C-alpha cells in the first residue's frame, strides 16, 4: 500500500467519529466542536484543491500540479461520493473552477478555459475552449482561485511572482475581473500578494478575500490577512505594508500603512489561509450562520508549524469580532502532517466540504444536535 493510501485509510477510519464533548479529538486526528462530525466524502481525489458545485449538483474539483480536473456527479445529494471522473487532463495547475450557464470554467496559470455543456458530457468531456490567455505565466503564486461574482463577472487573482517585490506587470498583485467571454479584463483590487480564496457576503454582496503574508520576516510576522473590498479600486498595501501596521523593510520606507486599506482581520502568521466561504446553510447551529469559514493550508517554513486547520470568523456588521479554530488536528503535536485543508464549500443541505491536497481527499462536516437522555419533570 502506498504512503498516501495508507494515510487515507487511517483518516477514513479516524475521522468518521462524532465529537461528543468540547476538546475531544475525533479518532485522535481531527477535533470538531460538540455535535459535529467529520468523515471522508471522497477518498480518491489526488491533489484536491478548489471546489465548485453546479446547479445540477455536480461537484467539480481543481488540482495543483496533477494537471487534471475532477467531477463528482450527484454530490449535492450524497453523504459519500462515488469515484470521481476526470473531465480534463494535461493542464497547467488547473487550481480554479467555476460554473456558469452549463459550462465549466477552469483557471490555469496563464489561461482561463471553458468546457461547454459539461454535465451532459462527463463521460466524453469536450475539448477546452480558451476564453483568454492574457494572464501572466509566472508559476510563483500563479495558481488561481476563480468565482463568478454577483455582477456576473469572473474574478481572477494574480499573485506576486516573488516573495516580496514591486509588481512587474499591470496584472501582478491584484484581483482582476472579466466578462464571461474573456473580454474587458480590469483590475478590481491592488496590493494583494496571493489570494487563493474569496466570497461575497450575502446581503451586502461585498467581496471578502484571504491573502497570504510574505515570508522571511520571522516566525511571527507578518500575519496572513482577511480583507474586505466593498468597492473596486482599493489598494491593500502589498508590498509596502503587511497586516495593519507592519512596514516592509525594503518597500515600506516611503509609503506608510495609513495610505492603504487595512485588513479586516489579521490571521495567524504563515498559516496559508486559502479557501473561504460565508456559511449560508441552516444545518449548523444559529451562531455559525453568516460566519466565514477559512481553510488554512499550513506553514511551510515556520520553525514551529501552524495552520493545517479550518477556522471561523464572526462578524458584527463589517467588524471582525472573533477568529478561532473550528476543525483541527491535521497537524499533530509532534509535527506530523496528516492533511492540508485547501478549500471549503457549503452544500445545499448545510454540510461543509473541505478539500485536502495532501491526503487527496474531500471531507464532509455535518451537525446533529444531541438528544436529551432525560426529561425534566413539570413543576
């Protein structure tokens, strides 16, 4: 048995146990709050990264370096997925996926592709159509999360092709958007080092996004960020400013942090905050509704690794009032890595999916309230 298969078999056995008390570890692997359970939803998805669900209930999953895109039919009505189907292969880091009008959009490093009428052709997928090839070809921070916004435009981030540098081109260090046919590409936000997850808040329809902080400033600085972009044209500080008030040693001398839009929240340093979604379901208890769930992929060069978990952020108005772990344990106390969360996705029944490119799996988190074992007598 391969190392990945052995690891996944352990996870299948370990995480399908419901946590019944606060702080209790799920099978000594993943800890979730009381009443929640986590289990493997799809067990054979090598490199699983960004996820999107079609109106017909098919789950599409991009990958990092595997070069393939997967489809899982009937995912919206299943507690456990069948074997994923490959609908595209031989692509350049097809991390991002989005669905519109029956077509699957896929983000490569420098191109956006489209697979038309995809759900009627899962067994014989169509050849991809190039929507645009105008994006930079830099692989450093080149993997893209994509999603269609409430305005009908496709949002596409472009990371910094470096650890820290001034943008070498007009698209670098931005979040862009374009019309579905690939025309009218424009910059929506600047000063963004590497965003691999965003969502629009129900009600206000404002964009919120994660951003990974730079490396090589120490274990504890700078933080990753959660940012709020209520309008186009804002600059979020990179490479001049990190977090709310940390001037970059090289690029922060002439541009103070006060010149830029500060983050809505400073997240953990180097946790690699990636996918994020507002919780729009009704399965979870009321206090979780409207919260942001964030997949933290985990630090790669911190002396003591952190991240490797799913966290939640609670808002009051536009103000962040809490940031706390929700599901953790993929990183053990002795530093063993059992998984690396990449993306989260709220399903129609209110369950939360979590992709993991380390174990090649997708997990499903559900909630079921405990029943009282005794009846309080009437008085």
